[in-house]
C-alpha cells in the first residue's frame, strides 16, 4: 500500500511542561471566527461535543492522504479497489482492537449509533424481552419498541439502585427465553457514568445479554468489551472526532449470523440463483458483510479507525484527567451562582464525562443559549437532547424560568447542555463560565425574538453592528 495512503499524518502533540490542563488535541475549526451581535468577531467556542465533535486534525489529514487512493470496496479488480478493500478491513481490525473485542466478535460498520441499535433490534431472536431504563437517549430507548417485549425501568437515583432495579426486573422474567438489556455508558444529558460492568454481571446472572450504548462513552474513556463483559457495543464516528457518516456495532456473532440481513442487497449476499418456480434463492454472508449491504462507507470506516488510533496514542487517562479538570472548572466557576442549577441523577459529585446540563432560574433556556451564541460566540445546545423522559424527570415540571424572549412557553421545559472533549481549549470553558456569570448578573445585552419556538437575536449578527 502506498505510504501516502497509510500515513498517519500529524503526530499527537506532546503535553507542554505541566500546564494546569494539558494541551488539547488539534481539531478542525479551532481558528474559525464568528461575528458577535454586539460587534467584532471571536473564535468560535464549540461546546456541543455531545451532539457532534469537531474532526480531529489527524483524522482529516489521514482521510486527505487516502482520498486520492479511494476506490470501491469488495468489488473491483483494480489496484485502488484492492487497496481500499484492505483499508476497510484493516479499519475493522483497528476498531475491534480499540474496543478490546473478543476474538470471535463481529464488527459491523453502520451509519451511527442509532443505526447500530436498530440493527441489533432487527436481529433479536423471537420472543426476546428487552430491558431498558427510561433515562436512555431515544436511539437506545425506541428501537426495541418495534422489536420485542420491552420493559422500561424508572430512572434510578444511584448506580447501585440501577443495578438493584435491573436485578429485580430480570428476576421476574422467564429465565429460558432470550433477553437483552440496553444501557448507556455515559448519559448524553448529565454526562454521568453508568455502572456498566455491574449491570452486565446482573444481566448475565439472569441469562440476559447486554448492549452498551457507548456514543458518549467511547470519545471520553477507554471501552473494553472484554473487561466490561458486554455482549455488544455501539458508537458513532461523528461523536468520536470522525464525522464521515459511519458508526459501529461490535459484539457477539451468533444473533447477527442467525438473523436475516438488516438490508437486503449486494455485498450481503454470497450467491443468488433463480429458482425453477421463478423466485430467487439467496445465500447470505455469515460475516459482518451480512449486515453491510450496499457499497460500504470506506472513508467513514477509515476515519473512525484513524480517530481510534489518535485517541489511543493520546491516552485515555490523560484525556480523562484534562476533561475532569474542565468539568471542575465549570462546576467551581459557577458554584456561587445559585440561579444556575445542574441536572443530575446520581448527585453532583458523581463521576462524569465532559457533558453538563443545567437550567438558569428566570431564564428561558432557548434565550440563554441564543445569548451565549450571539454575544459570546459559544455554541451549546438547548432542548430535551433526544432523551425526553430523562430531561422531563430531572426538570420535575420546572420550566427553567420564563425569560423575556417572546412567549413564555418558548423553550419551556428545556435545559441547556454544555459539552466538551479532547479538542477543547481551556479558554473556551473559561469564556463559557464568564459568559454565564455575566448573563445571570447583567442580563442579555441584545434583543431576541421567538421564531418557531426558538429565540433568535433581533437583529442578528449578519445585519448587526459587526456588519459581518
Ligand atoms: C447516548 C447516545 N446514544 C445514542 C445517540 C445517537 O447517536 P447518533 O445520532 O449518532 O445515531 C446519541 C446522540 O446524541 C447519544 O448521545
């Protein structure tokens, strides 16, 4: 394979001499300037990593180095096609290594976590019971509703209660039938870490299997399928600094092999023959290809593998330590602002990744998020974060305050989420803390209006004094 195609372009920078927070990994967009409604420009502070993280520079460089060699996978006889096929299969091995999969696990490239969990839902054995907490992202809560008998467990208020609740639910089931537990590794709302190993032990003790939704965990912590003893794991490339439309489902091969293909089509089929009665007989692959019908997204898979290598080289211990420091900077920086209330299931001090949701008394969340963007160049998210039952429970019917941005119902029952990761500079978090303090103390400096239920600056930066 040409060196250019395999080059791992940018080395991860060595940490500077004992900074308070080690150097962030280089990401695309780190120098993008955005206009402020109040005039001038500021470097954009991307603090919505939990939705989509910026691409690692290293991932972008690797993809750019490969791009001239791009070819069809599993199809062509040509050199580039064979090279691309090798690259795709190597990516599969790299990601399986990143996840510390068992030797006989299968790793399927999908489009996203949502796609991965829908794939698993499509291969559940007949009569499979599914157990899931109400706290899950909709991608982990909803696919099973179509597939089997689903038990939705109430939100627990501690990791120990989560395990106890699952134990109780599983004890009541028919121990001979198939069952699946689906659980997140880290909440996309509170960032809190879930007791995955203990939940896996509980599931297995009752003859159930478990799938880990690692969409928010894999970008922040090492995930070992073996150590956690989970049966499957799912995650998305775009949250792992590899935004090229790929995701992963990895784990036990049997249910994947025993079910029909997720999508019927080329690539999934080994042989197709016409029957005498006019119909068609199909022999499906028994490998991951069974569920990868159609032309695979080789760039997406390669980008995920590149991100896996970059994060492994940076070291999850170091990444987690700097993220902990950033979480502390947010918590401590806002500790004396009583109007700011963080959302939490397991308590304020529970271990978490760099994801924090909060409401601000007296503010409509949409208004607050709009002001962070328009007046400070900070991108956060407001809403229910595709985890409606959890956010509603955490808000407890609290509207988060009715702000002055148009109708009071706009943004009601919403929260604000700030999230960050390996590419976040300290300055972004410091700016966020300063902005929240100023907005709470002084109010917005701009006017906003409600458009389709969301607050927007009026006028906006594009026609405001910055003239941008
Ligand atoms: C915990 C969790 N699971 C699943 C998903 C779905 O991921 P995707 O939209 O990439 O399919 C998300 C996305 O935010 C998430 O946070």
